[in-house]
C-alpha cells in the first residue's frame, strides 16, 4: 500500500512539472525500439493527441552519446523506456528540460535539468516501461485508460508476464483482457500447425520449421484438420492438449511439463481477439527489421500497418529460426562455470542476437542462474546481449559494466537482462575481459 502511495505521489508531481513545461514549448519524444519502448510511445502519442499537443517522436536502438549531443536544446525532451543509464551525459547535454519515464537501473546522480519517474529509485519493483508510461498518462487524464492493453503488450514484450499480477496497479482491470490457461506456444488464436512451424520458444526438434514433422506430431496427438483447417490452441480440449504436450516432451525431453502450460492473455486488437505474445512479437519484429514506424502505426491500429507488420513478422520468424539453429549447432561457444559466451559474429543479425540469447536462457539445458552472453556484428560495432537463466543470480548489468569499462562503452538494461555495444576491433580483448569478470564473480560467490 505504501509502495502504491509513493508511486502515486511521484506521478502527480511529475505530471505537474511536465504539463507546465510543455505549455509554451515544443516537445520531442525519444523512445526505445523494442516492444516495450514502441508501446510506450504509442501510449504517449494517444495521450498527447487528447491534449491537442504537437510533438515529434524519434525511435532509437541505443541512446548513444552522439544522439544526445545532436538533440535540439530548445525543446522539452521526454525519454520513454530509456535514459536512466545516461544521466551524466544528459546533464552535460545543454537541454534545459528533460523528463524520463523509465524502469531500468539508475546508477548515476540525477542532474538538475532532469526530472525522472522510475520505481528503481525507491523500490526494486518489476514494472515495464509501457506500464510506467501508462500510469503516467492515466494520471494526466483517466480517459487514457483505453491504452491499458498496450501497457500489457509492452509488459509481455519485456518478459514480465509472470509479474503482471504483482505489478498490476489496476492495469489488468483497465485493459479488459481475457485470461485463459493453456499451452504456452503462441499465437494461441491461430491454427496449431502454423504455430508449431515457427515455434522457437520452445524449440521442438524435428517439428519447428518441418512440415512433415508437424503433421506427424499432430497425427500422434489425434488432431486432424476440420474443413481443411486445424484447431487453435484455445480451441483444444483437455485430452488434445495433454496428447500434444506428450508429443512435444518426447521430442524435446529437456522441456519441463510445467513450462508448457501457463496463462494466456487475449486482447481485442483490430476488432479481433489476439494473443498478446503474438502482438508483442510482431511489434518487436518490425523494429528489429528497421521498420519502427510500422511497429508504432501497428500499435495505433492503423489499417495499412497491419499487413506490413504481418509480412515483416513472417520474414523475421524465418531469420530467428535460422539464428537459433546456428546458435545451437554451429556457433563458437565458450563454456565456463556458470556462464556461456556465444560469439555469432556475422552469422546472426545484431537485431536478433538479443532474442536468440533470451530464447536460449529459457532452455532447461542450462542451470538456473547461468549467465548467457550473445554477441553479433553490427557493421563496425559489436552488439552484446546478456541474459540470466531463471532471471536469478548475478547482476548482468554489473558484469557487462565491469567488462566494457576500458572500451568506453555504454551499458543498458536490467539486473537479469542487459546489453552493450563496443567497437568491433575490441572483440578479442572484450572476450578476455568478460571471462575474467565472470570467473572473478564465481570466486566471489
């Protein structure tokens, strides 16, 4: 209760300062390019349109020093789902008024030109950037409750669906979402044969990407097409679900039964009931394919964006499957005590390496608390993504910070999911520094 009162007070004060600052000054919004950032941007856009306030929005992959330096100084600047790790640079930016709505770790002193609302400042509370943006916009005007479903999509996009009840703050009630227990293979609203074709989490050997294998699995489970079409997951009865789970476990014994069953979140989107995980995946695919504008318009339910997003998503899923197969079968790996370093170089796209690393971190093949670090080339840069198996154990952000300090790199993210970018020329030196840091951490433990 005290926690919610603190958040309510912080949001009220933040709202007052923000609305006062944008009265007679232009506004620019900078948001992150992942699902959480895109949904945050869409929520804010809807709120600003209701205020009849003009603005421009920019979507960035990383908030670099160069981006901060080139931002106009005369505009009020609002950061969504990022900037908590760039406070020192923002203090030197020359921008007079900066507002930040975020949920990432804060490790630097807050400068005088920055107002920030972030639960990390007073309590380590698991809430997404979209969730924070939604609560802020709801504080501005209760009519912004219509954006609650976007906050849920952003939360799921940030892998916080298991925390939805504990971080609720009324978001679930406002979203009018339908919840149902079922198989955790998405989308739950599409024919099961199409779902299995692109299943990457979990990855099913001999089935994922294999038409013959899909047909065989479904036949074993007693599932046949009706009128030329297979049932969707939400249409399966208890026996059909049980048979399908058995078939999947036989093909991948490393998967645990409890990991295949969970709660589905169904959202009305484009006037149709959709699986929130699928919506999140489409938004993510668009951004990581370089089409953040399509992702944003998709969130705003623009009719033209729907077909574009679906086409991009199909291509992205194919790239992701190739990336997972490469990571599992061919990629250069360094195994240590409590960690795995995967160096994909130019074999996996830099925009996908984070997703591949995340999928690997959900594999029962790795022990809880194992740190998985994925790396891929981005032109002359090296993209680094870290994930913790079971979201437990050592602070990955600290591990990366300690490893890249000599390369003058910036680290962003959370305790159990973080990333960094360095110049590619430091690849071998970074791997040496990373191994040293990880091995030292083991000694400390």
